[in-house]
C-alpha cells in the first residue's frame, strides 16, 4: 500500500512530467516552425478528404480500439483510464521528427499536427462527454483546458518559429537542429526522472495486462492508420504514427481531470517507452523501403 511519501513523490513526478512534456513539445514545434511555410500549415485543410480520414482514424477508430482492449484485457484502472485518455488525445507534435525519420510527407505531418490540435479544442470535450455517457461515467474536460494546451504548446511556438524564419532566415537555419535536439533531451530526462523518483508507482503499473494493452494499441494504431491513409506511402507513414502515438500532455489532462485521486505520470511514461519500442520496427521497415527506392520520399 503506497505511503503518503510515495503519493507525494508521484504527484511531484507527475507535475514535472507535465512541465517537461509541455517544454519538449514547445521546443519541437518551434523548431519545425523555423522551416515551415504557410502551405505546410494549410496542407491538410486544403485537402478535406485527407483531413476527414485522419480524424476518423484518430478519433473514432482508436477510441473504439481502446475500449475494446479495456474490455478484453482489463488492465488496472489507472492504465485503463490512461489508455482511453490517450485515444482521445491529438497527435503529438513529437510526431514531426518521427515522421521525417520514416520518410513520410513533411507537409502532411505538420499540417495534420496543426489542424488536429486546433480541432481538438472542440472534438476532445465532445468525445469525453460522449464516452462518459456510453460507459455511465460522468467524464468531462472543459474547452478552456484543451485550448490552453493547444495555444501554448502548438499555436504560439509554431507562429514564433515561422516569424523567425520569415525575418531571420539565417538564424532559423542555424538553430533548428539544436532546438530539436533540446526537445528530445527534455523528454528523455522527464521519463528518466519519473522512473527514478516514482519507481514504486512505475512497478505497480508494470503489469502484463498493461504492457499488452499498450503494445496492441500501438500496433493496431500503426496498422489502421497505414491502411486508412490510402496508397500514397508518405501519407500512410504519417497517419500510422499519428494514430499510434498520442499527445501525452493532453492525455494527462483528461485523465487527471476525471480521476484526480489517481496518479498517471508513471503509466504515461510506460506508454511512451512501449510506444517508442513498438514503433522502431515500423520506422526501420519504412526507412528500408525508401532506401531501396520502392517508394518515393515525402514532400
């Protein structure tokens, strides 16, 4: 049974993890703003069919998969809530780096991140209420909570990066890679911090059912996203990763708003670790196909 000291450490770890998520995401988005164009930002908006398919994969297929996994595998409550919260969260801006590693279409990755993040201000609260009614639980999260995350983590850093690119293009070219590297370091440091400080909570959530649920969620997300994107390989890569990897900061906000007595820092960190490991074979496969010249690289 966790002591008050353990609970306090878990709360502190969760707060630091949230701050680190926000910092890492802001650095990532700012870094991509340094090389983004208006056409990149509007790429998905100008292709409504692509946008609809992306939204269906992320916000209809994946929540259904999360609920099905929760019923079939029945992980502990903290993992179950985290799984559903992740399925309702938008694409993480950290996708931008992974999409590039997989040879995906850069404009689609950036445009999808921006479009889904902004639309999530309306979509997420509505989906949370809907699922709450479906499961007879009064789930809820306010528009302001999601809007605040989107504004601070996506809109403002992206706009700042694009302004630097427009007025100081040489500076933008020099600092883009350092910002991307700093974002990865901050995120890795946060996960390492949780593993050290909240290790007892991490061990508690490290159950076979939780690991299997997160693995299947990631594998099915990659599979459905890849298939639903259509024949274009660049689009398939992006939507596969967008469906499997979700925004940890907003997932934490959804989970803690509805279950304030539970601590989700450790289980979200576990999801990040499992998701990263599971995606490695997919990324390697895509890199190999692109290198062999079987598929064109993204835009």
